[in-house]
């Protein structure tokens, strides 16, 4: 590859530099603001297809109002920001290019003031104003271009592969510096909007407590500690982190005499909020799963973990080496259950076949042999086909877990009338603490480790108690 060609390549890449709205410095970007807005609109539809809006328009309007108040004081106040509560129990929030910001209802449940909500939204607005996702996308695109040029210029495809690996390592996350920048920007926007920027530290403390609780629960059950779920700095850095306090310094200089927190007003908006699984996605209760709209239940063996995803239900063996997934497809009345399975596996063999019958449901199960053998099964229920696929990681022999797989499949059945209430989700209720009352007085045993869960919900973890007269969130 000639030096002249390399210089031309670098010149074309440098042409993608633009002034950063926050720093005023030149950033390497390969996307105009118009393209950024188009990209945001496109991915917004994909997000809503994966995570539907939470069906509480009053709450949606409130979050939009708080988000707009913060965004008006940002470096890109001219953007049209859209703040959406999505119907997911995860503790997360994220932003797309162009001003699309999302907060999961699962995270909302653990916040305790309007200022804390504004802190989360401000952090995400900081990612938008600093164009973090655009810069990340542009870096990835640039590495891809360089990779192709090197591969063509040298005639060695491996060089292109190596460059792609290096590129993905550079852009695989926002990284600590971008997350710190988003925290600092969010805190400034909070202060300018009249909120207490200390709320940023409070949110960090809430999420750190979640991490500590999850680790304690995993240790109690003899399980590996879970990975954090929040994408940013909030997930992994304690509230006394020196660099975090440093980036919040400029925001504290902007604080006015009035620093709004608004705890009570925020809590009133959470009354009745769904907690944990929703009715539409089905509800996990211990080792059992109940789905009201689809009218079925099943149970996992002791020690197995149940993951409730929008597109499937997944059971994991205690050692995480085996999984069984349940998906839903339209049934074909022209096919028997065994024919349905044979159509799905194509020209592969189906061994150890067995008919299934569960309270009037017709089905079939068998094993598909191979380097990674699979237990497959289908159960017909009305015009729907419930399809199970189970396997052990990298194993051609299912014997270590197949009994458990079959136990899950055979547990599938319609709900009994007395089980329908178990398919209803938990919700948040506000109660005022009376004299002498402790959190244990509000424990109705509706969630595992429920007293500690109440402490997390009310920012009292690990051992504090509410004061008489306080409004607290409980589960019902």
C-alpha cells in the first residue's frame, strides 16, 4: 500500500471531524446531526418492539416532564427529547442518538425522589449531548474502513481481521471516561434545573446496594455472583469514588438556594407500579412460572434459574452448563405434534420419541443427536404450539441433565382456577409508618428476602429502619 494512498485515507477520515457540542473540541464523527436523528428514529421503533411502553400514561407524562426540565438546561437544548418508561423489570436506563432516552420501570421502583429520577435522565441526556453513541459508531465505522483497506492493500485477510478485533476492543462500551463525563454533565443539568446534584451520588449508592444485595443472595444460595445490569458508571463505582466527586464539582458550584428533591410527589407517581415480572410476560414465583394470558404454568427443578425474556422463557441448570428454552409459535392443524417436530428439525434424526399428554394437551418429545445433542418437545394448546429446546453446552450426551429437562416439559399444564391469582404481578403501594413500626411489620412474604427487598426499595439497605411519619413503598 503506497504512502500516498494511506495519506488520502487519513484525509478522508479526518473530514469526518465535527465540533463537540459539550467540549467545543473536534471529534471524529462520520455522521451528521440529521443522520443521527434518523438513526435514533429507526432504533426507537426496534426498542419498542423489544420492550413495549409501560401502560401508565400519567407516569409516562411525568417522566417526560422531568426529562424535559433537565434537557432544557443541556448543551443540546434544541433537540426534541423523548423520554420513555419501558415495561421491563431490569434496573437500567439508556439513550439512543438524537435524544431518545429510556428508563426501565424496574429502576424506577428503587428510586426515591424526583431529583434521583432527574439524575438518571440527566446522565442519559449527557450521553446524547456529548454524542457518545455517535462517536462510538464513527470509531467502529472507521476501524471497519481501515480493516478493509489493509486487507485489500496487503492481500492478507488476517490483517483485516486483526484490525477489526482491535476496533471492537476500543468501542465495546462507553468506557469509564465517557460514563464519568455523562455523570458530570448530568449533574450540571440537574443543578441548572434546580435539582440537588447530590442525587447523582444517591443513585450510585442505590445501585451499589443492589450489587451488594445480589452478591449476598448469590453467596447464600451457593451461586456465582451476578454481573451488574446497569450499563454505565452507576453499576460499578462506589459513591465515594474520587473521580466521580471530582466531575460533580462544577455542578455543586451551580447550586442555587433552592435545591429541589420532591420525594413525596415522586412516590405518589409510583403508586400501583408493577414490580418484577408483568402479567403480560408471565410471573416467576420461586421455581414456578405462571402465565395468565396464555393460561399455563410450569416448574423448574430445585436450584435451577428461570430467565423471563420477552421472546422466550429460559431455564438454566445450577452449573449453568445446561439450558431449556420455551418459545411460542402458531400451531399447524394439518400437522400432528411429531410431524411438527420433524418439520422443524429437517433431515436430522429424531430418537427416543415419546408422546406427551398433559391435562388434555397433545404433544411429542424426542432427542436430536449430534455434536451438541438436543432434547426437543412440542405441546399443542388451542391454536398455539409451545416448543421446547434443551441442550448441554458442548455435549453430545444429555444424560446429566435430561431427567431435569423432561421434568420441566412434563410440568407444563393449564392453570387451575386457584392459581390464577399467582399469575398477577406484585405492585408498589405507599404506606405511612406509624409509631413503633418496623419494616418487618410490612413484610407480607410476597418476595424472596422481602424485608431486605423493602430496605432496597426505600434506600434503607442494609439495616436501617424508617422513621415514624415516613411514606414507604411496600409490595402487595
